[in-house]
C-alpha cells in the first residue's frame, strides 16, 4: 500500500484520492445506517466514479454483500 504496509483484507482500511494517508474516516451505508471507522492507508480508487475503495472487512461490516462490489456511503473525516 502507499503507506508502506502490506494489505490485509481483515483490517478496517480504505484507499482514497481525496484524503491524506493516516486519516480516519467515519463511513456510513446510506441504505442501512451501518457505519465503521477506517484508516486511509492507500491511494485510489483509480476509477473516478468511486470516492473510496474499502477493505473487504469494512465493506462487509457496512452491510454490503461481497458480490455487490459497490454501494452508496457518506464519509466524514474523524481525524
């Protein structure tokens, strides 16, 4: 990852082009209200249609299905 660490899909992390590495974000699933805090550890996603690329564990914790691939979320900077 861009922060120099190895990626682990079971850690609550995200890739972002808009937020600096190390930023903690509060991400909420718009449909369910489920939310998680993630740390920005990488750059991306490179497809400009998407604002964040969440680790698998963060995506599933938000209530999304693994085959879904994407979903609507709100993002708030915590630190």
